[in-house]
């Protein structure tokens, strides 16, 4: 059985010859920039190939995750509305300024029904590693939302063709050594957090339920064409951000106000035969049972304390194989900062906890950080492989 078969069968709920062993490495900055500081940090395709090559070299079941190379327009996936395209009814005026390590993109969008404004910031954590945030969100009223719903440009046919070519080249490079996932624009609640301030969003379903429903409909519908393009291009799984409606909301609140919208989006993906991987990298334990109702084929990454609140042994007892768990070894306190003995011990404990009640995939809990010792990553892979048999 090759790695591609092993990962796909596991994701579809089968117990195979062993637990797949993989790594979460971003296709930009952080650990991959540590390995390849000379590559242009914006050459995402070359960096994705290097992510594949590194996992392949270690003997991993390669799980490549395309993030930044497909994020165009940025507003759909990283924050804000689309300020990268214009139409006759969507005119964009953008000013770029530099403030220390920040590249600030301030945009005013003019439509027949009024203006939207937003500020989008790219911050350099270190040379070659950037993070992104919409620091001034464009939607604060129902009028703002109506403007975005009416006039925001739709996905172009040229974008869909570009996606097909990018995914084809990466899959050719990957071969049978693993699978390719593409990060979509998040679940509807995650996507809403990119265009509306959190302090308003977390109360909106109680204070203005009709406004909230309209917002969730918009944040679902604005992403469907992009998601469809990824599926049509042949990506193996869709990676869906679900960390913003985290466990701190509680199961009752999540199931009543959030889950129906998230499930609609998950269903859209999986009805086309493409598994969804739902990603909550924070507090998760109060929602472990709720995710059975969500219907996603896979849930990840069950970040252990202090990164999250995951108790993997308890989680697998709750799930009982109703969905596949990707469970991780702490990428900061263990893989980046721990000793070799700590890496080996935690990896063994994670493997034993994860595989006892059904299909399981082990990986670094979230993406590997800059300054993670390569020998620690090697120890994780070697130890996991030794303990991977069911």
C-alpha cells in the first residue's frame, strides 16, 4: 500500500496497515523558510514542492497543504472583501504604506449604494515569514452587508483555469507519495470573522438574528465558486477552518447558532465526493460530540494543552470512529522546544491514545514553527513509524 492509498482509505474511515504519519508544514515562511532561506518567500509553488520533498525524504505519508498559492483574491480567504478587482459598480482606491515591519493596504470601495472601507496588513515576523490580518473590517452594519452582497465581484473563469494548472503541477510532483489538501475560505463563521469585528460577530446571533442569518448566507455563498474550483481541479481534500466558533462557545450555542451553516458548507463539499477536514486548533473538547452532527469526514488537530484543550484519549472514546481524528504532537512546546526524549515520549503517547478506537492520523498538531530542530522532526517521524501498527 502506498502513502496515497493509506491516507485516502484512512480519511474514508478504514483501518489500514498502519496509522499514517505526516507533518503540517506551511507553503510559506516558518519551517520551510528555515530549510530554504534562499527561495523567494512568495514563490509558493516552489515552496510547496520543497514541503513535499522534505516529507518524502523523512519517509512520511505526505500531506501537502496549499494555502497561499491559491489565495486570490486575498479578501476571500485572509480578510476583508475583494479589493483586488474592479467592475463598473465596484471601484477600488487603495493606498499602500509601510509602518515598520507592516505593509498596510488601506482600501475604499465605491459602489452605487455607498462605500466600504477596510485596512489589510501584512506583517513580517522575520525575513521571509509573513502573517496577514484585516485590522479594519469592512462590514459593521446590515447596509454594509447589502453592499457587499450586491456588488462584490464573483470568481472569474480565468481564476478557475489558473487553479487547475497549479493543482495539476503539484499533484504531478506529489505522485503516489501522499495527498493534496487545499485550504478553502473557512467555514461560514470563520469567513464572517474576516469581514466583521469579532466583538460584534460573537453577539450577532443573539442581538440581531436576521442580520446574522443574512451574514452567514453571504459568507457561505461568496466562497462556493472558489471551493468548487478547488474540487474540480482535483484536490484530494478540502481544509475548512473552524477555529473561530471554538469550544469556548459551548456545545449548545454552537449547535443552535453555528452548526447549521457550517454543515451546509461541509455538505456542499462532501456531496461531490471530496472529504472535508474541519480544523479547530484551539479549544475543542466541548464540541467533540457536536462534530458528529457536523458530518465532516475528518476533524483536526486536537491541539494539546497549553496550545488548546484537547484530551486525545477522551476524545477518541467520544468519537468512536464516527469521524477520523488527526491528532498532533505539540509543535511549539515539544517539537520546537523539547528534548529528543520528550519528542519520543509524547509521540508514543499520542500514537497510543489516537489509534485505539479506529482510524487515526498522527502529525504535528499545527504547522511547524521557525527554529524547530530538524532532529526533533526526524525523531517524531521515526518514533511514530515504530508505533504505527494497529
